C-alpha cells in the first residue's frame, strides 16, 4: 500500500468512526515489551517512521511491570551465545548504567546463564533506546479495534490516555502485544492453552524482598542439598550471583497446613542487583486468562493476595528471611502464555528439540520446553537434543492479513513450543527480525509476507545451523520435577 492510499483510508476512518487519525506513519508497533521495543528500534534505524503504542506507563512489559527477573537465557548449554544483536546492545547499555552485571552463570543450574537487571534502570534505558532511534512512543494507549480493507490493515484504534480514542495509520503493522490483540481483532485464527482443556500456563506475580541474610540461606543449602533442585549439585552462588530453587519440604508442609496455596512445590528466588535483595518467583495463578477482563482482574487480585501469603511464609519458615520485608510488588502479573496466532507455519516442540534448521530461520534460542502445569504443582522440562534451535520467518506471518507481522510470545506455535520461546531474550531476537522485515517491506514496496527471508538473515546475527544440531553433553534432560 502506498502512502497516498494510507492517507485516503485515514480520511475515511475519521468520517466513519469519528476518531481522529493522529499519525500516518510507515510502521505501527503495538506493545512495548521486549519484542516490541526491538521491533521499533530495528525498523526506525533503517529509516522507517515508527509509532510504538504501549498500554502501560513504561516500556519493558514483563521485565519492568511484571518484575520478571533475571532474563534467561542468551546462551546455549555449550556456552555459545545464540541471542545477540539489539538484545545484547541493550544488555551492554544496562551494564554501563550500573543496572546489570551482564550475563552470569545460572546459580540454580537450570540454564547456562542468566542476566539480572535493575527494573528501574531498565525503564529509563529503554526510554533512551527507542527515542535515540527516532521512535515516537505513546504510553497509556491500549489498542481496542482495527480497520481492515480486504486482506490489509489500514489503521488501529487505541484508547490513548485522556484524549479518548485515537487512530494510527500505517503501511505495516506489528503485533507485539504479547496477547495477539491486533491479529485477533483482524480476524486471524488463534488458539489458547493446552488442547485438553484450553488452560494456559499459570501466571505469576513477582515481588522483591530486602534485608535477606543470604549467608544463612547459603549455609542451609550446603547442609541440606537434598532439598534443592538437582540435589547435591545445587549451586546457590555462581559468579557472585545467588539463586535458589528448592526448600521442597518446607513448601510441602506449608501446603499441607494450609499456609500456602497449591500449584507450587518450591521456593524460587534470585539475587537482586542490590545486596540483601532477592526477586521471588513463587506465586501461581492458575486457570485464568488475560483475554477475559473479568478473569484477568480476578487473577491480579489473587496474585497480590498470594504475594503476602508467601512473604509471611518466607519470614516464618525460611532461614535468612526472618528480618526480610517486601519492598516492591510487580505492577501486573507476569504472563507466560495467552493467545497463539495461527500463522503460515506453526512451531512445534520437535522443531526445538531437534534444532530444525529452517531455510527461513530469522532468530535463535536455547531455553528448554518448560511447562508449568495449570492443574497441579508439576513442572515438565523437555530435553533439547540440539544445542539450540531456530525460529522460522513464517511463524511471524499471520494467514489472512498481508501487512501484519507477529513478534514475541504470540507468534505461531503450539502450547508446548510456546513454553520454550516465550522468554525475553528470544522475544527480543524475534522482535528485531520483525522490525527488519517491516523495513525491508517498505524499501521494496511489498507486503511483509513477500520479503525474502534471506535478506532478513543477512541483517541478523544468527549462529551457524550446523552447530545447532550438535549434541551438547549432559544437556537438558527429560524430567518431571516434583510431579
């Protein structure tokens, strides 16, 4: 679609909906989480005029509003870094700002590395990241509708702060909402949750605690290794960074006494950037969905209730937490899964486990298939036979809308495959590829679905396909953890 055509559609939108079209640009990115930020920056750096719409008051999504910390993982089990590009540039900026130590060994031993960060420093780092690229950001802007002519979008409508409804017209649109909002409004088919009952992975409200005596925690771990993930190989501290996955007996007894809700079998926390601070990942809100306002609201309320329930348990039962206090609760639940848009290729777990070297590969990752059950406390992790895997460009392309791209966890995948690719480093890699694809579509005056994947590949830093198919020693093992 030409820019003149966009302008004509914008005029018809104002007449039909009585909604002012405030911007007519090249690319509109919906969602300012990890994927959306990278999409917007990648497109803007290649000359596109980009608007980024975010429903909250800051960028970062799950990382900032949800306090999901640390990021994991940029590396394969072999130690090879498989997520680079703009995502690594962001980490470098965080390190320079004193907001992250960079990539450090995973103290829990689940993946190769983790990347801790200060969420407040990340917010301001993301602000400068997008504004320096020339991206125009609109906060407080929830997309609630789209306008489509034939098989192309002409604009999205957002509730934009105090101004009411505003419309944004573009030649290319990218759905980085996390929940597939734009694609769903556009009439694309989508799935939700596992096949047997439609339930998604549970949501978690993260929180930070200060005043933790980590020396006491370490002493207990060393005396009782059998109570922690991987038994006697529990690391607790690696590269000066601490983390715990365990205290299984304490949690089991607390659930039996009614002190804690079901759906969680362990205490999981990681050290914060500040001394004596930890980020706690223990709450579980199951059988809820963000695609229903009622269900999402009830889930947020339940999440906050569980935060204080778990905080009291930690203070009462876990060594080193006696004098700890809650200092920060996530603004919203961390969301593992919601809508999955059905694209031109549906990613399945076998593609990840075997490291399928798609001809149209545009991003890579190495996080395992990590499924938190919505029915009980079990956690199933499926082994990767390869060192890492790839994401095909076709999984970013919806079937019915030619000028729409997907980015982040809503790309075309099954419930099981999403359990691996949902993490922030992979979302950022996918977002960068989507931004490059959007810019290439503009340069060639074609729809994104007509972009040659080889052109995208030439502009992203992908690991070699042949390395990905190599076995990686002890690797990930198929395991049912505390079923």
